[in-house]
C-alpha cells in the first residue's frame, strides 16, 4: 500500500504491477493518519495521552461515523466504525473500471471499497489477549456481521480482516483495534494460496489444510480448531489456527464456534505475549473470496506472526 501526500485531492485507486503481478493501493488519505505512539521504534511503543484517544469510551464524537456497536447502548463493549483515513473510498460511484494510466502499459481501477475499524474494547489499557474468550468471540462475531453486510455489494471480491499490534507492526493507535478492508480485487497472495490449494487437490483429491495432522506441529487444540506451527513457516513465531472441519468462509462459523475460536486465539496471544514480552505482531484471517464457485472453494484459517511480516502490514 502506498500514500501520495503531495496530491491529497486525488481519489484512491488500485494499480496493477505487471512485474510482480500484484495490485497496489494508492491512497492519498493514508498520509494524513495521526499516531499516538511517541515513536515508531519497537523499543518505544508507549501510548500517549489516553484521555485524548478517540477510541476510548466517551470520545465517540472524535471518530468517523459508526456502523454498529455491541450492545447498542452507551455502555458499549465494541464498536465498528468507518476508518477516518481510509485506504479505499466507499463514496466512489459506479463499478470499478480498468483504465490505462499515465501513458504506460499498465492497468488501474478506481479505489472503491470499504475500510472499517473494529474497536475491540472501550478501555484503553485492555489488549485483545486480556479479554475473556466470550468477549473475543464477540469481536469475531462483529467481523462476521460486517463481512455479511459487505458481501451484498456485487463489486467487492474479497474482505481482509487484520490486526496490527504495536508501532513496528504497523499500528498507528495503541488502543486495541483491528480492521476490515473490502477490496474490488482478489489480492495476489490470496490468489496464489487459492491456486496452490486447488493444485494440491487436483493431484491428491484432498485439502492440503485438512491433511495437517503432524503432532510435532501442534501447539494446542479445541473441539473444532487446532493451532499449529506451519511446516514451511515464512516468518519467525508464525502460527496458524485451522478449523478441523473443512470450512471455506470465516463468516459461516456460528456463534458457538466463534466463542471457541476466541478461546484458542486468546491462548495463542497470551503464549506469545508472555514468552516474547508483548511483541509487536500481525494477525489476519485467511478466507475464500466472496464470489467463487462451490467446487473451487478452499479452506479458511487464522494466521498471526510477529512483526517480521512486512508484506502484510506495510502502510496499514
């Protein structure tokens, strides 16, 4: 993701890089983001003045418009709001059409999409790993509800849920929050994973994630989920949480499974926080694209790593 602060009058757009075969978001609004971290160094990730934090309860008027809250009264436990500095714009009218840009043989489309923030807790000092499993489950259910709302928009192809914890992991606000980015394209990393799993299925007739059984990779397990260290981990301390039953879309999990997933997620985050002294990290929910054929669907999982996962967090 890139920002172009010199020309803030321009609307966001997605440009295709033909060399790396990937789409890059160019978003002028992202250059305006404030930060309540005193520095971006991992050694200094102390929050600023909590009383001025727009995510704290009582400061709702300082935020972008609210989409919904849980519960729907002044004493909320979580809120879903529009991002005040969105990477994509929900106000661009019409479908996203490709165009030739700047006289070069490259493709670009208008930056239509949704960029939302999930404020996970009203209390500034409470992190996700500090919350009860049922409350983390409510955060996951908020993701589900918002994805279901966005899925009705025909031009949206993929919804990426992610969380950046710590300044060096890409977070600009220390109050615990996560984000949803609804895209008019399928990211190249998602396409690559999708194609890789389909290729494995064609060769073996099996799902590559359903085949994960090695006990030496297992971290912990629950009734419907397992957490593992991936055999070919890309980043240090990379961990995956995978549903035991073949599941293609995260937003299809019911309430009970979300609470159970919240418990396992809490356990993984607590392990990482205690063993690595509250390190910066990123997590993201890997799920299938919204508009794919039933026969092409792959599996969903939740992945989180330490702050070395640069590709996932750059510019967020």
